[in-house]
C-alpha cells in the first residue's frame, strides 16, 4: 500500500459517517477512529519498499478537539436516580432520536411501556431498536447521543 492510497482512504473515511475503520492484509494494517484522537501508522513490509518510513510517521488522523469534560458535583440535596438499568444488547453507536432533527425517543421523567423504543444502536450500518424491558418511568439516561457503547453498558435507568 503506498502513501497515496493511504491518503485516499483517510479522505474517504473523513467524509463518511463511519466512526471506526480497520484494514489489514499480509503486509499492512490501518485503523482509523473518530471516537478519540489517535496517531495511526503502518509498518512497511520487506516486499513493499515504495513506502518511505519518514512519510509513514507523518500520517496522522486529525480529529476535532473535544472540549474537556465538565465534572458535576452532586450535592446532598439531589437524590440519586433509582431504578433498574437497561444494558446495551450489543456494541455500536447509540442514538437517542430517530434523526438529527427528530425528538428523543425518551427523556428523564417519561412514562414508558414494555416494548417501547428507548433508543437505537447502530452496528454495521444496521439500526437496532432497544426496547423497554418493563413499564415504568425513565429516571436517568446514562449515554450521550452518538456515543460508542459496549455490550452490557448501562443505557437508561427505569423505575
């Protein structure tokens, strides 16, 4: 893989809606992620002498800067959210609404019915609805819109 092919892949990834991308063959391996700032590099193979090590070390996936996380101080007067946690059934990107200009599926304080959609998790370009396991009231939303979630991560709390 030459540097022009790498640059082309980076440009296509930057313009796509993908959050992560990996490519691997016998001699090269690339990983791009929009989830956190990383510097990517590839190891040139013995057969491919066209990739200059100096050029490879300059390949960087640029990411928008993420503002620092604001820590919240919980005062004793604020009650801690109660209820059962609904966990993620798969790895993917959580969406709190069906579209960017659409209202959220649920908000804190909403009454939900068993089977009602709480959010969508996108995995491999497939949108998977996360249904409510029971009737109740949403006491806490534990993820941000477009946050990458792992299997078993808490999504919402229902009392």
